[in-house]
């Protein structure tokens, strides 16, 4: 049996940073990782996908060269093996760097293997038993495999296995019209595949406001991606060269024949094989570990950070969980998850940057609202770059004039949104932000102009 001051399960987006803080504070720490250092983001999530998105953008821009007066002789071709090698290298470099830094940490013991609780203060990894008065769970999640009829009879891809492709599929069918599915759909279309998105609900990315969903559907359709929404009964069968999907949509053909199928219908936490019952740690019905506002579980001395606690689903929320736990344990602070302002991006091109609430969420609070929208065709920087698809939107509390939320779907939207995200974090009113003097020519410079167009939202909308 080995005793430590703290044990961390998972080398994802919170664990390694926490290991560094705890060991710098003089604690002995064991960090357990069962697979790849860096977790989902580094190996099968953000990093490889954003590297692939960059290759897809290069292909798109090369095809559009003529629009900019740049002539490319011959066809633009995509060498998928090289595209893949580039993404593999970006992931491998980051993974190695995480592992190297962990192994160099004085006071931190890195253990490779699958951890399982044997009690509230102990874990087993293979034949080792580890005990500690503090245990931090950072086990992340994996792709959900939905129980669709026929699922066990056909080959399918997930966000992990699709990264092994070194040839462009003839026809990729993406099941799931949300963040992960849309990024893969657009990038593979740009790599040269025919792409169909099949979505169960009536619109893509249903969490966003209607006009944002509609603008995203238009962007994808303009690139020749087929979008099938309201596909209520999805079934899968094999055919000679791939997989057929039966889709009970309100419109269109009842079946789609694809060469490859990607399942992108959500994530589930890696908590089913952790032995949580042996420690008495509570989960919700979907398996997410129940935590309080400071990320403590119901068991004294056990915390849960990152995707596995269901309080966030992003790298930056997992990292923020580390900041909260470290500040409260080591700095005498009292930081809370509920203080976090929501922010995220969808990395299609043009990207969607989001801050705070959608209009629908703001309406649910029952307060009078001011709303403004502006098409990207009215943004000088977008015109200069000839990337004018998309729109900006801001939602403001009509009484306090505080900014509640915004969306920038347009070129540079993932960066420009931070002007508004920071303003929400600082509790600024729209009037204060309107007095800012932004840099010209940028997408951000239109934020004060957008706020100048705020109108009372009609209550029924
Ligand atoms: C395709 C895709 C694209 C994404 N793009 C973005 C993006 O652009 N921006 C963004 O912010 N987020 C993105 N995400 C989400 C992001 O990757 C996750 O939110 C983030 O990685 C969560 O970090 P984590 O630390 O909670 O878990 P993870 O990064 O999943 O790490 C958990 C670690 O725990 C290990 N582990 C699990 N169980 C055990 C066990 N029993 N014993 C030992 N080790 C264990 C795992 O092997 C893993 O290494 C994307 C996700 C996907 C799938």
C-alpha cells in the first residue's frame, strides 16, 4: 500500500495543473492516467480537430483563390495522409509535453493504469493500492453510442476513430447536428467528401437561438452539405459499400446510403467503471458526479473536476474547475462554479463565438430585454476578407442595461466574442461598452455599433 497526501485520477485538463499546484505546496501527489496524457482535448478533441479545421480552411481558401485574384493552376487536391500526419503531430507534441512536465514534478508520482475506488480514501491500480485523504476525480467522458436499431450490425466512427482515417470517405453521414458533428461535417466536405448531416430535432444546434441555427444551416448548405432534420427514427443497415440510414424525416428520401457513418450525438462521463459505489460517491441518473458549488462530492475529501461533473463540457471549464479547487484549498479563497459566465465556440467556418445567455435563456428569466442583430455583410473587415456569412447578436437586460449574452457567427467570431465575454464578466452595461474605442478594421469594432442598435424585444418572440 502506498500513501500520498493527494491522488488525482486522470491527466486531462484539470489533473496535471492541480498536480503541479499541490506538489508545489509540499504535498505528495499520485497522478493516475489509464491511457493518453492530455486526455480528450489533446488527443481526440480540441487539438486534432482544430488542426484538421485549419487544413480544411486552407483547402477552401485555395479553391476560392480566384475570388481574391490568386490563380491556382489545376485542381486543388487534399492529401489526407498528410493532413492526418499534421494533426497527429500537434497532438503527439502536446501529449509528450504534458507527460514530460508531470514526470519532472518533484513530489508527484505518475502511475499508468486504470484506477478504481476500493473505499472513500483508497484506489486500486492493477496490483497497487493507493490511499490519500484527498482524492480528485478528473476522468472526463467519451462518445455516447446511441441504441439505434441496427447499430450492432454496422461499422461506425466516433470522434476518436475518425481521426485514424487517412483517406477521404466518399460519403460521410454525420448523425448529430451539434458542435462536434458540424465541425467534422464541414471539414470533411472541404476535404472532398459528400456529407449528409442527420439530426433528430427540427433544427441544427438546437441550444442556440433560432436565427443562429438557421444561419449555420445556410452556411453548411452553401458548401453542398445536405442537412436532414426531424429525423426521428434512425435505423442502420449495411450495404455493399457502406452503411444505409433509414430516416423518418418530414421531407426527403426515407433512406441515405453513405460510405461511412460518424456518431456525434453527445458524450457520457467515464464514471461507470470507477467503483464509485465502493466510495459512496453520488452521481446523477446520467452518471455525472454530483458536486456542490466548490466541486466537492457528497463524500468528504473527494472532489470531481472537468466533464465528469456535468457542470461544463469544455477544456476551459475543466481548467476553471482546477482554478476553483486550487484557490479554495490552497489560497483560502472561496471561488464557486456558479460565478462562471458561459462562453464557448463552434469551430465551423465562419466560427460561432458565444458569451453568456441566448435570447431564449434570457427570456426564461422573465425580464424585459433589448436585442440587436447585425449581418456580417455590414462588417467592413468581413467585406475586406470576402467572408461575409453570418451575423452578430446581443441581448441586454432592458432595466439594468447589463449585457446578458451575445453571439458572433462570422469571421473571427471566436476571438471577437471575448470583448463581450469580458464585459459580462466585469458586469458592464451596454452604455459603458458603447463608449469603447475599438481598433479599425476589426470585427470587434462593430460591437459598440451593434449595442447602439438595441431594440425592445417583443414579449412573444
Ligand atoms: C471532437 C471534440 C472536439 C472538442 N473541441 C473542443 C474545443 O474546441 N474547445 C473546448 O473547450 N472543448 C472541446 N472539446 C471538449 C474537451 O475536449 C473536453 O471538455 C475536455 O477535454 C474535458 O477535460 P477533462 O479534464 O474533464 O477530461 P479529459 O480530457 O477527457 O481527461 C480525462 C482523462 O482521465 C483518464 N481516465 C478516465 N478514467 C480513468 C480511470 N478510471 N483511471 C485512470 N485514468 C482515467 C482518461 O484516459 C483521460 O486521459 C472537444 C471534445 C471533442 C470530443
